[in-house]
C-alpha cells in the first residue's frame, strides 16, 4: 500500500509540474513576443496613419488648385467682368455689376480670401475681399506683396500656389497668410503685363485639414528647396528649413515616402514624409515620441497585467486540475497493473496472432525482429536453431464441425496441446490455429546436435504417426500432415509456409490420414503437363454415344494423371473437363432436342469442399450417368445399328486409300448427305474426321509396336501422301511421328 501511495504521489507531482511548466512557458513566450514587437508595430501603425492623412492633404491642395484655376477661367470669360480687364476707363455702370459678380464668385467658395482683377491700361486694381472692396490704383494698393509678384510675373507659373504673408489696411495691423494663384495675359511677346486675375486662398482653410484635431503631431508643407509653405510652430512662411538636421534625410530621398526618428527642437520625434507631388511640394508630419510611447506603455502595461492574470488563473487551474486527478490516480495505477497482468496472461493469444501473421506474410520477421518478438511473448524457441514446419489438416472437416459445433475452438486447442506435449521431449513447439481445418506446427530443436537426414526424417515420421494415433484416441478424429523440410533457422521454417500450404492440397489424392512431404510435391513443379486431347475426344465420343462406363474410365485416367503434377494442373484439368461436359450437354440439347433440366448448370464441385478424390469422381460420375440415361432414352436401335455399321466399315477399310464418305454411302445404299448429317448429329464429329482419327490411331500403334519407317506406316494406314500424313499426325498429337515414337519408347523403358 505504501509503494502504491508513493507511486500516486509521483504521478500527481509530475502532472502538476507538467501543467504548470507548460502554462508558464506558453504565457512567457507569447508575452515576450508581443512585448518585443509592440514598438515596431506602434511605429508602423502611426506611419500608416500619417501617410493616409498626408495623402488626403495632398488631394485637398490639388483640389484647391483646380478650383482656383477654374475660377480664374470663369472670371476671365465672364462678360460682365471683361470690361474691368479690357477697358482703359470702364464706366460706373460697368464697374458696379462687375464688382457684384466678383463678390458672388468670392462668396460661393468659403476658402477664398480675396480676388484681384488688374488692368494695366488703367493701372487699376478691382478688389473683392472680406475686409476691403473697391477700386485701388497701383500706388494706393494696401497689398504691397502683389506689386512685387506682378513686377516679376515671369518668375511664376500660372495657377501654381504662391505662399505669402501680407498686410491689409492703412495701418498694416491686419496680417493675412494665403496662397496666391496668378492668371495673367501679356502683350508685346510676353514683355509687358496686359492684365491679371489673382485669387488668394486662406491659409486658415488649409491648416485645419493638415493638422486635424484627432491627429497627434504637427504637419507642414515644404517645396523642393526645403522652404516652409505652411504653418509650423513659430517658424514663418517661406522660411528655409534645409539647414535643419532633421530635414537632410527628407531632401536627400526624393524617390519614395518613408519615416524615421530624429530630434526636432530638442525632442525625439517620429518624422513621416511623402514624395514630391505635381507641384513639387512635400508633406511632412512630426509626431513627438512621447505621444507614441504613451500608447505603447499603456499597451505594455495592459499586456503585463493580462499575462499576470492569465498566469495566476493558469496556476490556479493547474492546481485544481491536479487535485481533480489526484483521487483517480491510484485507481488508474491499479488498473494499469491489472492490465499488465492480463497482458501477461494473454501472451499466448498475442504470440498466436504474431506467428499467424508471420506465416501469412503480414508480419515482418527479418533482421532480428523475430527473436525480439518471440522473447517478448515468452516463447522458449531458439530462432537460430534448426526448425521444421508441419501443417496439420483435420480430415472430414464438415463432419468434425457437425460433431463439435460450439466446441470447435476448444477441441482444436486440445489438439494443439496434444501435439506440443507429445513433441516436448525433443522440440520446442509452437502451434498456430490458421483457421478452418488447418493448424501449423513449428518444431524447433532443443539442442544443436545434428542428425543425418535419414534419421531426422524417420524420427519425424514416427512422431507424426504417434500424433495421429493420440488425436484419434482422445478426440476421435483423423488428421493428415504435410511435412516441410528441416531448415537452418526458425525464420526459414516460417518462410516455407506457402509451399507447404500448396503441398497440403495433395491430400485430395492421398486421402485422410496421409503424410505428405513438401519437397516431393514441390518437385512436381519442374514437370510439364499437356492435356490429353485424344482422350478428351474419346470421352466426347463415349458421352455422345451413351457409353457411360467407358466415359468414366477415360475421365478417371485423365484426372489420375494430374496427381503427379502441381495442384493447379488438377484444377485446370477439372475446369477443362467441366467445360467439355457442358459443351456435350449443350450440343445434345441443340441437336437432339434432349431435355437436360435434371443436370445442374454448375457442373464442377467446389474444390474447397472436396477432401478426397472419390468425392470429385462421384460428382462427375453422377453427371455422366444422368447424361447417359438421357442419351439412351432418345437413341433408336436403327441409329445404333447404322453407327455400328459405319464404324465397322471404317475399322475394316481404314488402310484403303479410297475409303471416304461416298464409298461408305454406296456400300450402305444411302445418300452421302444424309449419312454425313446423321453421323454428325449423333457423334458431334464429321465422318472424314473419324476416318482420319482411326488412321492416326492405327499409325500410333504401328509406330510403337513395329520398326517400319514412317512412310511405310503412312501407306499402310491409307495415306497416299507422306507430307499430308506428317501434318495430320502433328495436328492430332502435337508432335511429329518420329518424336512420338521416341517419346513413347523412352516412357516404356522408364
């Protein structure tokens, strides 16, 4: 009990430690990955947000430029305003509606600060503005900056925004930041200004779009030279920023948008910038580092707290799970020990399954695996010692199953025990139930002493005969054995199972209680078999003429000959005979209108049901008898007499070269056509073929019994042409006359 308690504590401790280590490791790894990547993720996220905002600002400026351009064209083409542009001294009636139209244009777009129309002929400005309206001369104009722009108008591109700051009012107390869009016309090949339309757009309208309230940091615009084009802290419009350190990477990189970190006004900041747009402007956003890191610090704090919470919850859950598992641990250990005991008790079954799989080729037994597995299953077999495989087959298995019924496995187990105990004095024995009527016996020598081959075979035969007597005595049943050769190892004995299983099928020829030797039967493999076609033809003749006894004898001769060949020869011969029998039956049904319903269509007995050759013979004999009875019922004495007379004439005159259908018909005073048709109907053979068969049969006899030449024999059997005799003889026998003579004489000598 104390040992079992200690085992339970050990298992409990391992489970608890394993769960805790897995939980802590998972949380620490996940937290570390998140913590390390927070800064990079946050910078990337801010950069993406800044780029989206800067891109939107660029679109706003482009939209503003297009609007100013469109407005300038409208003013220029407006008929009521054209008087201000073209007349040297427009009347009050022309000025008043024109000014009203300018006010309408200005008020239609809220971001326009003022519109100037300049006429060089009158040197007058017509102004529409929120703070001033009316007509001013060039000298009286309060916007002094526009004078300098018009004076140097060749330096400015039309409709390109010009950032500037100017004062309005006589006291110069009102300062305006704006973007000026210039549209002008010249005379004298661009040497002098003819007139101009100036649209001033409020900087106050653009700045809120650049620096939105929900966006951290400060956004500004610069041109390609680094001059400031929008509000940026306390720096003035058009101030040169190119000398400031944080501007150097921006001015050097003109190919792509990017971001970097640098100090701006003594504070570390994230700087995001875009590529130049179609105006050559670049949009820059500076976000102080503390605004970014505030979010990161918050995220880190929340992550650490979350992970700590998960860790505490995981440890608590681990403890609760371990406590939950603690009570069944003892039961699990006890159950495992019971299962181990059951496993040891079932080693016999496991060994049986393994050896069965090895014999059937489903288990690997090479490379030392066999020795390991046999030791694991507790077998005493020494796999490197000489071994032998013997197959036991229960005779009359159908009767055996009927006798024992539900106790078949128990009786087979008793049979296996008898074999093991009887062989124990000399062999380590393994028995394997292969299913059905077969049991495999593996005999493994207990010592390495070698016997000569003859003594070993005699001892094995004596042992097997003793086993047959013991099984008959105790279990009242007969068994047959197929003895494999003695092999050098247990593995080689197992490998011989397919040959022994095939050899055991020859019990059909030897009968119950036989001893078969695999080596002898496998030697049959070297022999070639030729189906006796001549005997088959004789069998057909006998069946067609109702000679049942002769048919049985011919059939028996054909089947008995296959006993000296591999079992597949017997199977093929039986299949051939079955097809022949079906052919005869079908021919009789067709030609003689016989009713053959009593004869089964499945004319071949299943081989796995036949244990003795007499069972197969009895099956075919029954079919022959049924067929003979049917033929006998329909045959008339007249036909029998006619056949007898025809066959007698052939037997008598076969040596006559003039013997033919016509000569036979003349002797019988009957029509040749009628005789031919009737003979074919009754025998399934043509009369000419029967004449040739008779002559060939006589020639075969003369070739064996005499020393006459082939030419003489051909002449004596009615052939006028030796070449034709050769061809016909080979057609019937498969060999030439000379080869046939040598073969038969050699067979007699043996």
